[in-house]
């Protein structure tokens, strides 16, 4: 068994990891850490929950070698506030003597500018606020030695491509080591790799699929709250339920709480403090259900999530992957259920064209009664949507895709 010491990590850092019961490196860490300790640029493509954060933080701690009053030496750019906060917490556990600045929106500037002016070693933040403080002259990035672009594909999805390019341009090109971590590598991310990384090593890991059970559940919209509530009671553990809109997430959280579930919500209309409290309560087990928008699809690392429910379909197949990635992490078993009704057929067909997996249909009655995921045949609206040139005989043209078979009882 390979150890962190075998990878070249110093005894002091190994000791701090051991105190946190982090004893053996995961696959992505064993592959990435030696290259980063050699100060090579690196592209890390691995599924969510595979251990990428520790893979880039341990070599960064080794390179910085403690606090120095010489300006910002490391910069970690991420797409969400929650991911930034999570990375800062992990970093503090590895080397609490390094001075960090968490640079995110949704909170005041005072604490962030104070941290930056206090001989900060590491900045962890989101593109918009980083550029804001850099434009004010408070965050100077011209001495950055170690640059991490984490969840690069989501920064593209959220429209941060231009901001990230501007941030990279503020860092030195000759002495900078760059790490790019991403679950997928779309064209924009590949162009950034080609432009900004120097002869990078590549680490690619595939998902550990056998740990995840994922199925489609036919639920018409008027029945969704009731079916979801019964499924959550049968599940009995921690679950994240994804809604498409902020307003919808708020209402659904209220409906589930009224039905007796210990429920929290995570959506963009909440203040940062409220979002932090919701995540903390969910991590501590004070709430069992977290109703969220896509803001929770990345950056939320909660080991005990046994179920993810897509109450509403996401906009893209990538978002489906990241939502489902909140469970079955690091080899643990997990389940995901995606609700579909007749009027979701076109949306699901679009996601399938984009690469969404070919999932089995699950018997919701058996699932609620026994907890077993039993496969059932696809409903007729699903088959019609997959074969639109073969409508069901006798159906009026505007209803052809939506004729439904009466579910077996």
C-alpha cells in the first residue's frame, strides 16, 4: 500500500494528515502528488468526490513551506462560495500556520481586505470577487507561485471564462506552477490548458460506477411532493433533493418540513451566512434533507449522502452528472432517482443527446414499499419521445408523445 511518505510528502505534513485519520492516498492523489512535488503543471480529470482537493493542496503546502510575509504565493480559483469555504477548511487542517484569505461574494469586504493586508499566503475565492479586489489594488497576484483552477468546467458553465483569463493574466507566467482540476474537459477548458499550462502531466480517473444505483421514476407533477415524501421516509438517511428554481426549492423545502421532514434549503436568494448554516446543519445531521438548486451540485462534500433526487431535470447533462455526484463518493454506495413526467419527455431526450446515461425505469410502488429498485418497462411517452416518427395510432397530433400507459398495480 502506497503512503503519503512514499509519494515524497514531508514527515510534518504526513503527521498532520495522520491526526485527521487520512492515512493512505486515494488513487487521484497517488497519481498527482509526485508530479506536483516535481513542480510540473498538471491537468487532473477525475470524477467528483475522488479526492482532487487534497491532491492539489498537499503539494501546495509542501511548496509554500509555512508562512512568509512576501505577498500572495498561492491562488485557488473556484466557481462557488461553498467550494471555496470547503477548500479553506481542508487547508487549515493541513497547515493552520498558512495565512489564508477567503474571497467570495455575498459577504462584506472588511474581513477579506483585512486578511489580504495581513501578509496573506493563500487566496481562495470566486472569479468575480477576486477581480473586484484586484481592481481595487488590495489583492496583488504578481507573486503567485502556485495557481489552481478548480472545477474549471463549471466556471465555463457559469460564464466565468473571460474572468478566469483576466485573473491568469495577473499572475507571473515564468515562475508559476498551474494545476487545472475538472470532472470534464470541454473545448474552452482544453483551449485554456493549451494556452496557459506548460507541458502538463495528465491524470485521468474514471468514475467508480458500481457504487451508484441511478434510475428514472415516473411521477406526474401533481403527485411529486407526496411521492418524494414517502421515498424520503423509506430511505431514512441523508438526502439532497434538486429543484430547478430558487423559488421552487424554497417552496419544496417548506412543503417537506410541513410533512415532518427535517429539511434545510440551499439556493441563491439566501445570504451567505444562511447558506453556510444550512450546509453545517446538514453535515452535522441536524437536518436530513437538503433541498437545493444547482448551487449544491458542486463543492458540497458530505460523506453520508445516501440519496440524490432530481425533483426537476437540470439544464444540461453535465449538471445531471454533478448533481448525482453528491452521492456514491469515494467508493461508498449511493442512490440517485430522477423524476420524469410526460411533459419532461423532450427535456430528457435532449439530455440523452448531450450524453446523459441510458437509465432504467424504476417501479416507484416497490421502491416505496420495500426500498428495492426494481426495473419496469418504459412508459409509452418515453418510447414515443425516443421515436417521434412513430406516433401511437389514433392519437391527435399535438398529443402523440404524451399518451401514457396506466401504471400496473
